[in-house]
């Protein structure tokens, strides 16, 4: 196994990874727009097979969001997710200047919080913050 990392992913591979996690696929046009609008995409491949992805949505200032950290089940536990997260965190660290700070948000999938705590993320809710929340707004 020779895992390589690149900064692109096809919509088809992206939706395949979503399905492998039990998530709904995203409409191809929306997925393409989301991927194109990402500040950084990290995709892991075993040969020609895409086996993982993670992406960063960032305003270029102080607000960043890590989305879609996904690894095919048969490749989990081999450090691939860790390497993809390291790529994102290093990208953001390189953008820091003296006096700068970047708030990085993310929502862990159920029972995956411990993975992100290794990167110094703090689980929510906490006493001084509300719960992480989300919703899906759907067209007719």
C-alpha cells in the first residue's frame, strides 16, 4: 500500500466517501461548488483509488471550518485521517502572522470526538458555550 495525498477530488469520489460513512450524497452541482470554494482539499489515494478526504472552508481571516473528514472503512486506523488533519492544521499554521489567531470550528461525527481532541479541539457543549448545531435547508 502506497498512500499519496493530493489537493483535488472528483465529485464522484467525494460522494462515494460520503456514502461509505452513511452520509447522504450531495447533488453533483452543489458538491462541485463546495469543493471548488474550499480553501484546501486533502485527498488520500491508494494507487488510483481515492480512499479519504478532508476539506477546509476558510474566510482568509480568523474563521475556519473543517468539513468532511472521511476515510473508507477498510482504511481507517492507519493514520490517514491524522495525516489529512495535519495537512489542514499545517496549512493554517503557515498563514499565522504575529498577533494573528484563527478560530477553527468543526463538528465531529458521533463517537469520533476523541480523534479530534488529539489535535487540541475541545468537545462541546461546555459551560460557557452552547452546543454545536446544524440544520439542512432544503429546496422544494
